[in-house]
């Protein structure tokens, strides 16, 4: 495991891993894949099972939600589209006072943007897995640049 990853976080791809189905900007437009909210929730649950047990045990005070789409905040580009979002204080930045009444960190997986870029059930499952791992890695203090280097960007 690379030395700059927090202990207990072996989210380093070993062998085959999901690849992002993000479409080529020049590819013809295709309709979004259709999947019920229940099936999508099952895909998120399955993705959570992919998290190594040691990393899952190390997660602290984090809740995972599914919403239809991200709503850009005031001052953000109104066309902002996110597949997932981590909101909270990463484990690497918490101090001894953090536990005193802190709300859980929040990971949100956005259903419709994922369906919009996927053309099959397998692509949805793969993209959900990538998004879940990506957002959980933020909980462990891993930034976007490092996630891209590791292939989870």
C-alpha cells in the first residue's frame, strides 16, 4: 500500500476494477438508462460491500444517502452536475474536540446523473461502485488529485 494513504485504507485497485463509463463528448447522445430507485439503492448497497472490512470498520460517524440530483449552491455554476458528494470533516482533520456533538459526515450518491451517463445495468453498477469508493476515500482524507492518480477519479 502506498505510504501516503491513511492506515486501514487499502483502496488501491488490485486486478480488474470498474472503469468509468463517462461518455466521450463527441459520442452521439443516448437516452439515460432506466433503473428503479430500489434497484439503484441495491447497487449502492452492493458497492458498500466492496469496501474492505478494515476500511469499513475505520469509518466513523458517516451516513450515506441517495438523492435524485445535486442542486447547485448559491454562487455555484447552475449547470454543476455531481455523481456523488462528501460533506464533513475527514478523519485526517479531526481533533480531540470533534466528537463533542458533531453531526455525522454525509455522503450523497446522485441517482439521475449516474443513470444519464450509463447505457446498461452493468455500467450503472460500475459507476456507482466508483462513486461510492471515491466519496468514502474523501472521508479518509484522500483528495481528488490522489484519487485520480489511483484510478478512482
